[in-house]
C-alpha cells in the first residue's frame, strides 16, 4: 500500500518507520535538517533499548512523491494550510486523507450526525474555507493520536510511550466502511494500535478533555503534566478544570468518558508547551478557542477554563506565537 505521512515530525516519523517495516511503500513530506538526514541515512525509531531503521522516500515537494492510497496528515492544526497546495499531487480518485491532529478539527461540522447539538461557528479553524474547498467530504477520515515522541536529532525519533501508541480512525460521518477496516488492519499489523472508534468525534473529545485543561495548565506554569498534577498548590485547581472540560465534552456526547486526575500522569511536557519553548506556532485555536466556543453555544459557565484560555492566548501573543 502507498502511504504518505504529510508533516513527518516526531509522531509522523514514528508511524513512517512502523509502516515501512511492515512492508508498505511509505513516503514522507518533511523539511529542514530532518529531511536532509532521512535522505542520507533513513529514519531511525528508538523504543527503550531497541532501535528500528527504515528507508522511506522523503521530500519537501509533494509533487515528487506521486499519488497515494492514503495520506496521513500529522501536521499541527495551525500548519494545515500547507495541505491546500500540497495535497493535489498526492491524490488519485480514491485517495483518503487522514487528519490526525489534536483538538477540534476544521471538518467537525461535515457529516455531523443529526443527534449532535448544533456546533458553533468554527470557520476560524479554516480561514477562507480553503481546506473545505480542497478536500471533499468523501476523502476525509478523522484521526486521533495517542503516542508521545520526540525527535532527538535529525533522522532519529524516540518513542516516549512504548505501552501506548494508537491511531484511532473513523469516517467523518461515522459510517462503517471497507477502507476504514483496511486502514485499521494496516495500522494494527504495523504495531500501531487502532481499535474501533464508532463515533470519531467522541474520541476527539475524549482526548481533548485533557489537552484543553492539563496541557494548557502546563503551558502557563511551564511544568510537566506530572509536576502539575502533583503540585500541592494546584490540588484544587486541577479537578475544577477537569469538571469544566468534562461538561463541554458531555454537552456534545453525554456518554463521553469523564477525565479525572486519577492514575499516573506522564512526566513530560505536552506539545503545546514544547512548541512555546521552541518558539513555534501553537495549536491555540483547536485546543483552546474552539472548545470555548462550544461552551458558549451550550450556555455553559466555565470560568476556570476561560481564565486559562485568556492566559494562554496572552502568553502566546506576547511571544509572537499567536495572531488571533
């Protein structure tokens, strides 16, 4: 199967190695020193003491890669505009595009089930409707990633969550389809767990409940998730944030699994904080602004999250990382 990972950073590079070693024809759209290293030496994935290397076709020009069976976009939400011009050369009539990202996706209202409450205006996630014009409904597959990775040097990615590496996928209208079953089988065979996700937006919310509260709290405090969870000064703050986040998710999916502060927290910095510290654009709109819009539409009072969102936006804007 021909599979292109578009935006192969840490997570995308991990998936690329796994899929290539499973025998697929894998190509990557990447750039900079990472691209140069991959062209010269291939991609290396480290998991604990084990190392896995694979040769993939890599380029910063999608036109050099040709049509694909699946394109898996692992771009950050704020970097998706590059798909507008980058996708066409990768598509044939049946190519599906998996949008594997954090937060509320630009396509959220496309194929929305009749029992879902009316969503807010999310046009700010796709300024000018450029993605909507470039990607038809029949190509869209939703994706939710559960995997922590880091590019430790060009061409080398380390997996930080060896016991939890998943990519859950589903059609944007939640229909059962042969291509979803085929894609899930490919992922599972490549040691990328892909259990069924009957309602992909419910899965999106399940992950977002943590990102929109804990990840943003890590951003404003500069601490890892474990440090935030274990900080006595935040003992009463964390459950209140999670309660508000849960109320938003459950306004869309009453059965969505509630997120609590039980269980161990990962001792690493979420991508939102990593991007801030590295001076990279941040997924503020998808992780913060969009959930806040859902809360307003549902008539929910979320003072803790509103304050956290304001602090996060101000912090990002002061560093020149947010123009919204």
